[in-house]
C-alpha cells in the first residue's frame, strides 16, 4: 500500500548481525523496494524479515512490544542516533517519510558494556531492572489508597515528578552517551519518588542504593555533555541529574 501521495522508497539497509554476546558481529546489506512512506520503521523491518524468510534466511532479531511509544523496547541505533533522526520519538514512532528514496540506513544495537548483545539488535537491558529493584520503589506501609487531592502536593513538585516518571527506560540515554552513563535514567527514577510525600521515608537510602547498583552494573560517569537529554524520546530533563547529585550529597552527610 502506498502513502497518501503515492510515494514509495527503495532503500539499502546495513544491519548489524550477531549470534550472541560472545560472537563477533558484522553488518549485512539488504535491498528493499517499494517501501511506503506511511510505514513505521518497525513495519519496514517486518517487511525485511518476511523477505529474508521467503529467501530461506534467518530473520533479524529486534525488540518490540507496544509499538505505541510506551514500552521502550524498540532500541535501534539508526544512522548514528538512538531511535533515528527525529527528536522525541521512539523507533516504533519513526516513519519512513523521514527518509528519502535510495537512502542507505545503518542500523545497530545499543552499544554499552552494561547492555550486552543477546542477538542481532536485541540487547540485555536487565541492568536497568536491577537498579530499580535496588531501591526505586516505596516499600513502607502508607495505608489505604487516599482520595484524590487528600495528600496535598505543591503543583511544581507534582509536575516535576510526573515529568520524571515519563521515562520509559529505553536506554537511549546510555546508547548516545560517550561514557555509556545511565545517570539520566537513574536520576529520573530517583526524582519521581524524592519529589513526592510517599517517597520521603526511604529517600536517603534509595539514592545511595540505586547509585551503588548503577556503578556495579558498569555504566560510565556523567560529564554533562547533554546528549542524553537531546536524544531522550520522552525529553527527560538534565535537571534530574542535578537533583540526584544533591540527593546523594544529602544522603552521604547523614
């Protein structure tokens, strides 16, 4: 099916193939013809995999789930940028109208020591899960659910907490950082609870445990280049990193 203006694309794809984290990977080149500009990037990959299967070849492994920009699974590094050339979108929200006829598109997995390749474009991001499990929750008994507006929260704090909670844990911040830092992700998870009354009891313990786990996972340090914020599909602010640093100092001085 063509796009509204009938435009179809012929494309050259250079895709990273790697059997597992121990194997040596390499790029494979594939030709695609008649790709509708209305397709999403993942739909284009579906067409590519159908073509490969028809040719008796193994399909390319890639992560996906909701395809609505919510789950954070579609971790593709496209032409040198996480999630491709558009800002504030995930790979599943990227459409082929963002490319031109006869373009060459290079697709790689996230590159980070803490995100080992499972296969092809799929990486193991369970390091993020372990960081959250180390303290990114409220475990104290806060009683039954309260009626709306029963716990008064200043509007600026509520807005900042909501903005931090928008992080979907996709790992684009790590993939684009020259140091492979997870500071934007961790600071978002720390901030969303530090700003709310329910998160106060475990506030100091939380930040210390989460930062310690982040370091143990092998993520690099933040040097404030701002690439993480620029490439984040949910536009998580660098202010969260500054907030987490303040939380760390406060917790360390107790």
